[in-house]
């Protein structure tokens, strides 16, 4: 083996090792799908109620942050769910191109046969930058944008997806309001909604 | 020696073309390929355009004369693959209805149907159903439970 061949072999091994390391940290659609199955419970809360709760929380407990009066849903915490970070342009609902892949991975998971027919809530959360009312609107637009992308181009059945924006009313790290962990998208399986007939028609499962 | 290399290269090429024809990309891979090939063009021509609702595709279509060749090519391939996979996933119950009745005894296009089709040798499935099943990606992307 000539020296340059050895170099090449070493470089190739390194490149492969690096690729593997990078691949491991990326969102894996099987992992998402597995996190979204398991608990087969129905959520009695509707998307409309959650939206209203966020707006009411600002009204009932005004202030620069909701700390001390964060919304909690013990019932929802028990459901199968997965949390992702999707990047958006500042103050905008346009998903940044570097996050296209992760939205695709969510689509792959939702197309997984084990999740067919299950209702999925797409819940957007922000950090404490910006006013609370503004953040509810922004997170709603962002959750809507993710829902829309999942439907077109990624072909997820629109009937199983609902989008909700909770703003900063459910901070994950209240001690550090501006922390990145607060900016997140939560996917929650809210129970079987449909079965599908042979020609793809939806009906209530027997 | 040279001939062997040529035959090998030819086989590789046939393999690559064959794979491009028969397999659809996962949505994650499709999106990643679009991003990788079109990164610069997206920044230049479609900044702030939303991915969903056909808006990004519309932007790329609207700029097709100025896109980099690499983006131009990948864009067409990626959107075609996404459309094919989505259509197969949507219509598999319809396309495979006779096969489902004959082989699976289920009337629902659900996880049971996929498990059933996976358990059957491709030669025993009708060609249309088999092609559609391949396009869904469900043959190889196994849900782990």
C-alpha cells in the first residue's frame, strides 16, 4: 500500500466515523413514531379549549411573564408525545431551510403505519422574548406552518392534525425564560380518530 | 482488467438507475436533499417563503430559469419522489383492494394491512399492488414496536 493510499483510507474512515456521529444526533423518524404510540388514551381537551386557555391566562394573570401561573395539563402529560426544535426566521412563521429535514422526519413518523388514524396535536411554544399576547399569536402561526407543511408537501392526512399556539404560557424552564428549551414544538397523540377503508375513505373505527 | 472495471462500472450505473426508478425517498431524506442542493438558491430567491401550502415549490418553480443546475435537477427529482410516495400511501388500500381481500382478509388500510403485505413474498402480490407498496416505503421502513 502506498502512502497516499493509507492517507486516503484513514481519511475515509474518519469521514465515515464523522458521518455516523452526525447521523446519530439527527431526528430519527422511528424514534418519533415510537414515542407517539403506546399510550392509547383520548384527550378530552380540544384544540380550541387550549387556545382559549392561553388567551384567558394572559387576561386573568397579566404581567410580563406567566411565571407563577403557568398552564399545566396533567392529563396531557400522560399522553404519548415527542418534543422537537424547529427553527424559524426571527418573528416569522417561515420554517428555516435547515429544519426542512426535521419536518420531513416528523412526516415520516406520522406516515408510519402504527400511527395511521391517530389524532396529533402540534403545539407551538415560545420563550419569554416579546409580549405574551404576541407570543401566543406567533406560536399559533408557527404551529399552523408546521401543520401545513406536513400536509403539503409531505402528504399527512389533514384530518388528523390540529395546531395550537400556547405562547410562553407553558415554559419548560421558567427559571431561564429566554432559554432555548422553551422554544419548542410538542407533538401529542390524542387518540385514534379514524380507520380507513380500502379506497382510503375515513370512518369511525368499529 | 480494464474490461472488468468497465463491466463493474456499468453494473453500478444500472443499479443506480434502477434504484432511482423503483424507490421513493423518505420525506426526511427528500427534504435534506432539497436543502443540500438548493441552499444557496433558497437564500437568494425564496428567503422567508413558507415550506407548506405549495409556496416553496411555487417559488422554486417561479425561478426555474435562474436556479443552479444542481438545485434545478434535485428539485424536480425530490418533488416527484415526495408526490409518488404520498400518492402510494394515500391510495394503497384502493390499489391493493383485491390483494388485501385475497391475502390478508382485512378491509382496513391500516397497520395490519402493512404487516400482512410485508409477510407475503412480492411475487405473490399483484404487480400494481407490489409497486404501490414499494412506493409507500413501508416495506423497508419498519416500525419498531
